[in-house]
């Protein structure tokens, strides 16, 4: 057996914020100097809120949806974590947010992350963080990696079982097949936990297919959408008004042109190479579980008039603009 020697190869000042895009850019550059390689993968372990911008997180309790069970906006915060089952809700550093507080380097927008990662085409970006299988988020990251592994829902506090899955990042053979094994081993771990703790979703996304998917979705959009009651669409959290919905289920309900929808499904199959979910998933927002009946491996937002800031920020996303949505 080979001996493993641990050593400190870089130290960074305590005041350096890990959620600052410049810090991310520097760490990637340092890693490439210390460990030159033909190709890199990168794992991010933190809190995440999918496509949500820092603006969504920092402004106005009245526009911030509340966890189920709270009576008023002053009773708790949107991303509140509580209970003995903790989840990981990217890049929280510095001050945490409660009502009336302001953000101090609490996170980076996905567009900032994409910019910080530019210049390196990663083999895979792996997110041990909640809600990062948001189509709006991965579309922003499409040029930074060949593949993305992420969760549609919250990832439990125990995170990814690295003792079981890391081997597939170093295994010989096809990259795609090994990443699928990574995902299937992740799901096996969560499916075999004790009752009440079986909670997990995971997706393997081929970033080269995100642009074709956007075009296919844009075609469905141009063909017209039915009015949709969002409560009829599979969601992936227990917020009082949901923010993350199954992409395929939404367009199944909304699409007027069934042939355009069928074409979109074909592209979606090429884009999402693995989509796994336990039958029920835990959400810290409401401290309960919800059933998963539809899970294509990507989520999307259904803009609501109830939360003006979220609606406005969503229409600014590259995804919304690409599929032809205009506020």
C-alpha cells in the first residue's frame, strides 16, 4: 500500500473571503501551478441557492418567501436551517442573513463564478450544495465544464459520501461512465440509509447539450404556453411559494405544441445523462418531506407576481433571455 503524506501547500489570510470571485480565481490558478495536469475537475462544498442572485438574498424581507409554518416575514428567514436534519442551502462566507441584516461577502452570483472559472475547461464541476441543478445556474456555467454534477433539491448536511464516490474521478475508462457511477453510488448511499434519512437527488449534466436544450425550450415557448397552476408542477422544496420546479414537468403541463415538447424531451435526454432521486426528499424549509413523482434532473423557476424582486431577477438571467422570456 502507498503511504499518504499530508502537507500544507498553500495558506491564505483569514480575512480573505472564500465567496469572493477573485479568491476563487486565485485558488484555481494556484492549483494549476502546484499540480499541472491535462484536465481538472473541481468539487464545491458550501451552501447554494441555485440561480438566485445576491440581490435576491440581501433585499427586503417582504419580497423574500418564508419557510412553511411561519406566520409573518419577521418570524424567520428564507434560507433558515433548523431541526436535527440539516441541509446545505453558494459560497456563504462572512455574515449570515437574518431579517433586516445586510450581506457582507455572503456569496457570489453564478455569473461571477462562471467568470472566475473562465480560462479553464473543467472535466467536471461537482456541487455538494443545494439546488445547483437549476437550469438557470448550469446554463451560466455551460462554458466552464464538460459535465456538471448537482442536486435539484437540498443536499443533506452529511453531504456526498466521498469515501465511496471519489474513486470514480480517478478511475480508468470513459469519463462519462465513471461520472454516472459517481452519481449512482451517491444515490445508493442515500437509498440505504435508515428510514427518515433516505433523502437525495443527483444529476449528471452534459454541458455541450445545454445550448441545444435552450433552443428546444425556446421553440416550445414560441409555440405558446398554457396557463399553469404552479401547485400542479413537481417542486423540490417546501417553501410557502415554491421556487424550484421540475423542468420537464413544467413544460409537459404548459406546452401547447406537443410535437415541440416531444422534441424538447429528446434533447433533455441527451443533456441529462443521469437523474436520480429517492421517493421522498427532506426540506429544511418547513421541516418535512415531499414526494418526488417527476424528476428530469433539472429544475426551473416559474416566475410569480407574489415576489417582485425574484421575478425581476429571474428575467435578467441568461436562460430567461435565451428562451425568449420578456417581463
